[in-house]
C-alpha cells in the first residue's frame, strides 16, 4: 500500500537533477515564500506547461517522511486535490506502481495518473524518490489520463531528527486545459500540500516509522504499523 505521491531549492548534486530540470531553458521564478515554504516555477524547454519546485523543513526523520509518502490511503489527507490513490504493483520495497486521481477546479474534469516510483538511498544519508508516468500499467477509467509526468522528492537529513524536503513536479494534464489555468495552480498545489504534510507526518503511525537496514547498514525498507 505504498504510494509516492504526487524537492532544497538547489539539488544535492548534479547527479540528483532530473532530466527535465537539466533540459530547462528558463531560470526558476519564485512564486511564494511563506510559512517556511518556498515555491518556484519555470517553463521547461519545449513544454506547454510549467513545472514547480518547492521546499520546506519538517520535524520528522527521513524514514518518517517516506512512511507518509508511502501510504496510499493518506493521500487525500495531505496532497492537495488528491481524491484517491492505491497501489497497483509492488516490485520491491524501493520500487512500485501506483494510481492516483486528482480533482481540478470546475468545470475541468478529474485527472488520473499512473506512476512508476523508485527510491534511492544515498551514502550521505539523503534519499531520492523519482516518479514517472506509467500509463501502460492500467487501463484508463472514466477520468482523463495524464500521459506525461515526471517528479522527484529529495529528502535531506538535518540536525535534531529534522528533514528538508524538496519536491519537483512536471505534469501535462492532457485534454483542452489552457496553459494559463494549469500554470495558475502551481502555487497552491505544493504550498498547501507541504503545509498539511508537515502536520500529518508528526502523528502516528508515521512518527513511529523506522528504517530496515541491510548487512552493510544501508536502508532497504520502512517499517510502521498502518491504522
């Protein structure tokens, strides 16, 4: 039942920069700095819609943050406009396919997306979650299908069991939505989501989550008891 829902303003290293970010021809433009959250956006090269990047610090460990990102049923509790999310296929503790439905402002129709998500645990104790659209994994339902999406979460450890989370996402919602309408939503989505995430991650069961380590001391999974 793990979902990596749909990133510090500078990536940890060039090895962590998404291909989409590297292809961008524009600089990041700051949209909002409030309540400890920074939201930026830019137009990637040859793209119709903008992508966003947002970051904040949370009072939780990386394991606790991943536990919440991993809980499909919690999606509507923190991810802005998330209506539904469920696991399709668990490939391994660090790789899975999940489904998500998001509402859009009236009169736009709801969108559905299928994501292929992977976690990479780094030697500096940070973690990278990468998400790409995986439309062939599930037949389309009554909702409009998002065919193009790419996103990352970067989780960096801070002193006193805190974490910096940096979230970057590009989505082409499909259909006939005008670019100005989609781009206008790129502030509320990350800002309201991260506000809710910071609160929810401090509550059980996520506050009790811990890493499972291999013989070399590297994280390989998260353990926590879901309600």
